[in-house]
C-alpha cells in the first residue's frame, strides 16, 4: 500500500530544524511518502540523513530523498531576474521535497525536466511481467 | 633590545604554526564511486604506498581514514595536504544487499551498523574540510539527491570543490552529463583505477586548492 502525506510549508515554518527533521522522518518511518511543500535548508538535508542513519534497523532501511527546484525550465536570465524577488517573498517555500521510506520507494530518478518515482510495487510487477 | 627579542619569538611561533597547518583534503561522494581507489592512486603516486582496502562490496570504508602530509609537485608549484578518505554519504543502508555478496546475515548486519556510523562521521567531518574532491561514478545518474546534498552543503560552508567524474574507462561513463548537472564546478573525468587523465586531475587540484 502506497500512502502519500502532504505537508504544507506552514506546518514546519515555525518549528526548529530538529523538530522539522523529526516530524518528516517520523512520517517516513510509518511507511508513508512525504510530499513537503518547499525545501529544507542544505544543512537540514544533511541532518536528515544523519538522523536517518541513527534509526536504521532491520525494519527501517533508510529513505529516498528528492528535492524539486522551481523554475528549472526558464531561461537563465529570466530566472536570475525573478529569483531575487520571488526568493524574498517565498524563500524555502518554493519547490517540493519528497521523502519516502527506502523499503517502499526504490529510487527517485531525476533529470532536469522530469522526475520519476520507482516504487517497490513497480519492481515486483515488472519482474512478474518478465516471467 | 627586548623589542627585537619579542619580534623573534613572535616570528618563531608564527612559523611553527604555519608549518603545522595542513590543508585537509576530503574525498566525498556516494558509496562505490571510487573514493578509496582515488586515495590509493594519490598515495601511490606521491608516497609509494596505498591507503585503504577496495572491494566491489559497498561500504568497504566505514571509518574516516587520514594520510598525513602528502606533497604534490608540478613544475614550480607545490601543495601539501592531509588526505581524508571518508565512508561517503548514503540515505539508505540495507543489510540484505550485503548478503547478495555472500556475507552471512550476522556479518551483513554488523557491516550495516558500521556503515550507518560511517555516514554520520562523514557528515560530521564536513566542517573540518578545507577543500573537497567530490568523487562521482560517471556511469550513474549524476542528479541523485545525495550528490546534490553533498555539493549543496559544501557550498553552504564555502568549501572549495573539485568534481571528479570517475570510471571513464567504462563505456557507459558520461562526463558531459556530470558537467551539465554541476555547471558551476570544475569537473574532471578520470579513471582512478587505471590512471586515465590523472595528470589533469592533479592540475585541477592545484587550481582549486590555489
Ligand atoms: N572500472 C572502474 N572501476 C573503478 C574505478 N574506480 C573504482 N572502481 C571500482 O569501484 C568499486 C568501488 O571502489 P572504491 O574505491 O572502494 O569506492 P568507494 O566506496 O567510493 O571508496 C571497486 O570495485 C573498484 O575497483 C575506475 O576508475 N574504473
Ligand atoms: Mg571507500
């Protein structure tokens, strides 16, 4: 079973880094895929990986993490012009962060323009089809 | 008279500390990218000895390894650094993956436990680095979040970065793809295992360390 949980930015906006990471990791540990509106800070991404490593055991194998940045397709100049202004208004609220338990999400493949979520169910289905 | 003496003492200690200060050059990247293979290549080229064990089983390096005082020369340029080989950074570790390489369940679980600690140490050590070589497997998708997170964290800490696209001896290697994923960085394609393009790697290192 695949369960997605959407977390709006407002839910993490005013909590500490430690609290944010705890909250997101707890959802992933309940075998749900987190769709977070916006992004963590770079240092928080590293802290999230650290916290994940501390909790790995025979049931929890870690996470798949992917951050989608906004405006990837726009021309460089346009992006630069807009960036300063939009960042001032929205900051880390832009983009989308996906955090999935590794046992459910096999990999998240990312190209500049597209993102693909491979789940364990896909893998099994593919294997069955091959047979 | 006392003044001259004071100056002499100051200069003496200044020199002492300058001599002691060594650049820490870190090797970061995902597991199995070839960090230890590159560390061995560097040590063999400049010290005539190797540094760490290399296998095809992921997470072979599970503790930070340091080789002190490596001097690299090219023309009249010279840099001296302590080389730090790290376990690397991963977001998941599954002991069952190790069993596919023939490890018993018990050994696989022990390796997984050590591997998680290794990742934590790698992240902790980020703050100690003066310059970092990010080693990527050029046959793999460069857009993985682990790569982006490593480079983003180095950027946030203002640590100079050289990106190595390793394993160019393999047909599947795509240096261009690595370059387009990290356009703001100097990317050098090498084979740490067979030594392809290693001179360009040292040249690039001079540029990044400065
Ligand atoms: N073909 C090829 N294989 C390499 C190269 N560098 C490393 N490897 C192989 O990749 C695997 C992992 O290497 P290792 O140095 O332990 O990776 P680390 O986990 O990043 O330290 C080993 O099987 C190496 O022999 C390379 O340049 N070319
Ligand atoms: Mg290694």
